[in-house]
C-alpha cells in the first residue's frame, strides 16, 4: 500500500478551555476522494486548518505527503479552497486567476491555458473579465474553486466548495473531481450536501469533535442499516 497523502493520528485541538477536536484519526490515500461531513460547529474547518498547518495541534500529529505541515515547499502541491473567499475585489476574475497562478509558480506559457480550463469547469468563462466586486456570492465561490484547481495540484482540500452553486453546475464540478481522482490525485472535501457524500470513496462523519464513523458510503449504510448517507448522519446524531 502506498503512503497516505494525508495522515491524521490522535489529532486534538483546543481553543482556550474549549476542545474542538478529540482524538481524530483520518487518512486520505492517493487517488481517493474523502468526504468530511458533520453539522455546523462539528470541527470540519478546524480539521482542515490543522492539516494545512494554519492552526497548531494541541495533541497528536498531522502529516501531508509524509511531512508535518506547514511546509512552504509542499504548499505548491496543494490546492486549497477555504470556506471564506479570499479574492481581490478590485481585480477581474481573470486577473485573480492569473495572480494566484503566478503565486503557485505556474509559467506564463501554461497559465492562460489553465485559466481558460478552470473557468470552463466552474462556468465562469463569460464573466472572467468582470470585476469581482460585481460577482454574486455563488460566482465568488466558483472563482475560489477555480483558483484551487490551478496547477493540477496533487492534493485538493475543499471546504464546502459547492455552497450556493446550482445542481447542474454541481454535477459538472463533481465530474471534474472524479477525473482528478482517476488521475491518481487526492481530494479531501467537506460538504453539507449528503448526495455529494455518496460520491466520495470514503466518508468521515464528524460529531462533537470526534470521527464517529469512517468508511465507504455503502459500508456505512450497511453498518447503520439505512439506505442513504443522510440517514447514517441522522442515526449517528441520535435523530429518529
């Protein structure tokens, strides 16, 4: 078995007296989509921030590509989309993509082609030369996702990427995520959309700062004796 791309072992995180994560164990393997699901406040974004080294662990370990983060050299291999859009409002969509592409070290020769491709994936081609200050919330989410896709990163970490995105485009984005997985690249994605969780290779259910279950969707449904991941979620929460 090849080395896990992400490996979290006994991960814990506290902010003052509040414990947000308790003994999290989670792996993401090469060519795998892992979904992280759980209610708001369960700690999904904190798992991501600790994994990326944006927050320091209170206990346990978090490794990406076999290395403890943060590691500046490895950041170029990771495409990250945060829950909050960090975009330059005064620039156009295209200018934002080019700026972040150059920051990732993509050569100018390749960048224009990459910008056109990722804009097409998120259906922003016709709006690329408009200022981001005029974008809707959903358009900003799509631009943030396009930025994460730039440079064909070995690992994508996406925090609620399809919030505010219509179902047809969501399907198109998931088709692209499937292609990325088939190329042997890896994805860790948080989502509130239970239909999306069904599309993941494995799903980690996060409740009260703990991973309550972590397996393939079919195995989880069998374990909880239900027909959908949404029902797994409700049953794990103790909702009848």
